[in-house]
């Protein structure tokens, strides 16, 4: 260190180093040079100087190599190409661009949805847009193309906005082309002015790093400008790359759509792209459609938008509508899709046996029952093989669907079995059957009956869920359970119900075995979430496990209920915060009749009761039954609620209530409100038999 601070310290080596750096042309030469000087000069300050020198050398080599490549390319151009390059620079300098507009149409009705602005250079050499981009990239003029495209197209929108009639205009962008500050300001100003119609379209293969892309996405989001990805499916397309962009529109590349009607592999790939788009709220646009067969296929596969020569060629004028015969063709193809004549939907005939193992490999995703009349349909599968198929029934269908060893799987926001309006339908269970990611939807106008001696397992995993019934804010139709086999519902979500709906409906449980396993914030096993409930449950075996912040095993969350259990065994285990085994959490009254039944309820929570209207009046009748209620919680009751009277009448029955709680339970359960004859009633509080009635 002393030597380095000496006034006589020799710094001539730095001059030599800089001179050697100026001679570098490759990274290998750079590495050898820095290594040589590092061996000769080992001090601390020398190390800092060499690190900076290495960074400078690296940048210099890159610049020199890039310039060399460009110069090499320029030198290798033919005379014709040099003329095209010169013409390209003239076109850019003088902004000699026209723009044609190609309609993008709705795949349902053929109406124009939007337009794409397509560059058309004005030149006697007839240069294509690809020529312009090629030569502009060669001489680093892509930022000029980016600026010109935005300002030119947005300028046309500004002057002719009424002609676009509020439809979107897709503007091609080169995101890796960085604009100068003043150009950036001008483009931003115009984009903000027309954010309601502008869609920025970029290719999936754009050479833009993740940080820049996130900044770009945030910019367009804040401006209210939508994004589209062009040419998806070409090159190295993958779902990960699509997730990286998460645009509003995905334009499926022409290479995948060319003669797609003759290629099962293309149809499979395009179907998966469209399904991914729909699952993520992205509109799928089929680009480059040139024939009726291609149009037919992409509509059947579910494309949302169509663009191509077959529907309309690009033109300088902004047309209001495509030809009527093409519109009618689109409508007809879409009607076919809706009716199930396509590769994803299978129309089942009356009395048909549908084999899932034959449908699944062909890409079928949905079986439609009832399109060809009423009757019975058998759906047969392998209980160990997921068919990834669901079932829908048409409006007014009357008949049976026989599930025989079937494994069905839903798609996002769809039930596995979607019952149509005004149906009277019976599902018959044979063997082992499974529904994944969705249950059975029964609309208010329909009747649903479950029968058979087979088993059915329903697995749910969604924010809002239902097993058999309808959604959180809806009514369900009449539900009748007459099966002798076992129904299992496993759920994991925020709010939901195993059997029933949010707003209620008729439920008749006449037989069967039930195993309901629920987890979530708000849950009901059997009944309704927020509506009055009347339940008659008999001749069945119920086992339930629930982990929920707020929940009721049998009954409802809000409103009153009237529940009857006859010749039934019920075993209920619950844990959470605010819970009721049988009854209601917030309703005014709960009436429960237990006759020739056994009832076992075990609850651990904060504010709970095994059988009650927790915030209302509880009226309980027990005849020829065995009841054991175990409740543990700081503010919990064994039976009855906190604000209304609790009345218990039991005949020929034994009831044992075990409560571990800090609450003043004697205040809420009074001896004079209990009428017991020919049996025993025991109330054990914190380990002591607080009340014993025999008679």
C-alpha cells in the first residue's frame, strides 16, 4: 500500500493496458489479457483498476462484434438488396406508410369484433412489411418503425374514430425496440387518448427480458390498454411463455390452422390452447383462416374470434360488415357446436350405452343427454381411469342416466353433471363412480333423484362449492335420495354445501349411506346456507366430519328450520369457531324431531352447540332414540341456544350431554323445560353430572 501511494509509483502499465484493450476483438483475447495483467500487478488498487478495465473491455468487444456482424451483413448484400435497404430507409425517413384494416369477427355470429392495422409501405419496389422489418433491424431503425406504427395508426383512429364504431384496433408492436424519451411521451399521450379501443399486439418470440416485460404490462394495465400475443403456437411456444405474458387475446398461429380439419394432432394442440385461454379469461383468436373447413373446425374447437382471408381480406377502407353468406355460415357452425356436433361434445342417443374409454381418446369433453329425446342413457367407464369428461342434459329431459364405474371430471366453474332446466332425471349408481372438481347442479325448475346400489364419490376444491344442489346464491330443485349405496362428498373451499344450495329448496333423503367431509370458512353438510330449511331424513346412515370457522352439519347458517330424523344413525364430528351440529346458527327457531334414531355429535370450538338454534328458540323432541352430545368450547352449550328458550321432550329415550365450557350453561338449560318419560336424561358439566332426570 505504501508503494501505491508513493509519488514515484509507475502508472505506465495502465497506459499499456488501455492500449492493449483497444486491440481486442474476442472474449478469449480479453480473458487472456486481464489474466496477464492480474499476474503482474497484484495490489488492491490494481485489482480495482483491472476489474473496471475488464468491464470496459467486455463492452468494447460486444460493440465491435455487433458492428462487425452488421458490416458483414451489409457487405454481403446483393445489389438488389442494397437498393431495397436504401428504399427502406427512405420510407422510414419520409414516413411513407399506408395501413390496411382486416376485420376480426366473432365466432358466434360473424359480427365484426375488431380490426388489425396492417402496414403497407408506399414504394415502387413493392416491399412487404417483412422486408421493412428485416432491413430496419439491420441498421437499427426498429425504434423508428415502432414510433411510426403507433403514431400513424393512433392518428388514423383519431381522425376516423366514428368509422370504427367503438371496436378495438389491434396495433402491432416491437416491445424490444426502445423509444427515445420524446417519442415515448408522444406515443403514451395518444395511447391514453384511445385506450378504449387500442390493443397492443406483440409476437410471443419478442426478445424482451422479464423485467422489461413486467414494466410494459404494468404500463398498459395502468393505461387501460389491452394486450394481444401474436403467432402463438409457432416456434418454441409453451404454456410457461403464455403465462409470462397473460394477455387479453391470444392469436393462434396460422401454421397450426392450415388444413387443421385433416390433422388430429393440430386439433388436439389447438383445443388445449383454447381451453387454457378460457380457463384464464383470455379470448382465443384463430388467425389466418382461409377455407370453410378450417373455419368449421376452429369454431367447433371453441375459438372466440376469427381472422383470415376467408372471412375478409385487409382493405384500406374500414368495412362495417363481412359478407352475409359468411356470417350465416359462422352462425350455422356455431349452432352445430352448441348442439354438440363437434370433437369436444358427444350427443348421446336414447337407450345408448356410452363407453368412456372410447370417447376420451378422441378428445370428447362433454356428453350431452336429451338432445335426441327422452329415455335412458348408460355411461360406462373404468373406476381407475379419469375420463376427463362431464355430462350435461338438455332442457326438458325426462329419463335416467345410469353411471356404471364412471370417473367424470369437470372444468373450471362447471359441474361434473349439469342438469338442464325443467328436467325430471334419475341418476342410477352401479359400481364405483367418481366426480372430480365439480358436483351435480340441479336448477330450481328441475327434479333430481339418486338411486341404485353403487357408490358415488364427489371431490370438490373451489372457492365456492356444492356437491349436489346449486350455488351459494341460488335455489336448487327437488332433491330425492333413494340409493342404497354410499354417497361421499369431500370438499375444500371457502364457502359451500355438500347437499343443498345457498338459498335452499326441497330435500328428501329416504335411504342411503352418507360420508361428508367438509373444510372451509363457511360450510353446511345437508340443508341450506342462508334460507329456511325443512328436512325429512329417514332410513339412512350419516357420518360427517367438518372443519369450518362457521358451520352447521344438518340445517342452515341463517333462518329457521324444521328437521326430522327417523330411523337414522347420525355421527357428526366438528371443529372450528362457531358451530351447530343439527339446527341453525343465526335463525330464530329450530325444530328437531329424533325418532327411532341414534345421534352422536362431537364438537370442539369457541361458540357452539350440538343441537340448537344458537341465537334463537330450540324445540327438540326425542322418541325411542339414543342421543350422545359432546361439546367443548369457551362459550359453548351442549344443547339449545343463547338467546331463546330451549324445550326438550323425550319419550323412551336416553340422552347424555357432556359439556366442557366456561359458559354459565345452567342459565340456558333449565330443568322445568325438560320433559322426560321412560328414559334417562343426563347433563354432565365440566366432569360433574349437573342434571339427571329418570322416569
